C-alpha cells in the first residue's frame, strides 16, 4: 500500500498502481471468491467452465504461482458454480455454491441444490451446512465464528425473489448453520460479497456501493461509488478496498476486519 499512501498524502484522486497477472493452469476456471492468506497461499473458489469443475484452489502468490486443487466434487458429483468462501476460526473452509454458471451458459445444468458447504482441509471431510437460500452468494463470519452470514442474490434473476442477507448460528460441534433469520434486506440491487468488522458490523457489496449494517441488522450507512460492488476487503486497519466493475476504490474508515486467516 506504499504507493497508495504516497498518493493519498498528495491528495491524488486517481491512483495508478502496477499489478501482476498470474498465469493459472487449465484446472482453474473463472475465479470468483477469494480469501487468505491460507498457510501462505491465496485461496479461491472457482466457478468452473463447461465440463471443467468448480473447485477450491490454493495459489502460491510468488513464482512459479503453482495452483493446488483442494476440492472439486461432492462424493463424485460436480458442484454447480462455487461463489464465495471464508476461513472459519476452526480452520475449516466454508463456501457457497449457486447456479449462476448455468444461468450464464458457462456450466452444464446443476446436479446439486444451491447450498453452502464446509470443507476440512486436514481430513478431507466435506458436508453441506445450509440450504434454503435460492442463490447463496457472499459468506462471512463474526469474529469468533459463532454467527454466519449468507447473501441470497436470487433477485438478480427475478426481482421478486430474495435480495436478503441471512444470519445463522454455527453449531460448535457439527458446524451446521442453524436458526436462520433475516438479517437485512438490500434496497438497491442484490447483496454480493460480504465482510464483517471486529465490532460485528456487516459490509455488503450492493447495487449502489457498500451498505454497512449494525450487528442487529440496522443500516448504519452507505459508501456510494456509482456502480455495482462485487466485493470488498480490508487492507489493514481502517482501509476498505472496494471492487466495483473495472474500478477499485479505497475507503478510509474507523474499522478493523474480523476476517480469520491462517
């Protein structure tokens, strides 16, 4: 962030930052959600393309940028279109699986319901932890992992369907998501990627920017960027990087990420 810091001190409004493009293998198709670091690597959920399956993939951020597929099937059945993922304080990886790949003609017809899953990278255990969301999208946890949030983005297909973030209690033993309840309804567009800060506030990428909700679901405010926001990530304390189409914004806010990494 050094170049950004220098530009901010100079009060620059547009900042050009060099970036590196990673050349990933054929097994990594249509990267969607990402998190990390996970044991020194980046962790992605990929959508897959045609008969190449969606997968959880570890990518080395340094050369030679080798990629390792952790999971690409549910007991022999391909996932539909992995969307987003987070690392739980237990060390388990949780991810959502929707049907957007099929809707966008990138994937064959679904072979599983739209659901959310847990994957234990130590044992290889994979299990479904939540159903009921028509199009599960963003996923996040509060700081201690006792509460999970899932964004249902099915209003993208039909605006009479859900554009709601749901909250769940996470079972401390089985990690199943229980006691589903409405957390917040999005008034503009759909909820996409979501993050949580150490105060329990929930950040959602939406049609008008980033909407920020108190831990009881009350809307605290919005960061307007004039475009759909797919996701956002904290880049250190007080810095929220916002991904909006072909633009990237940096918001300076008084907050710290509750994201768990290994």
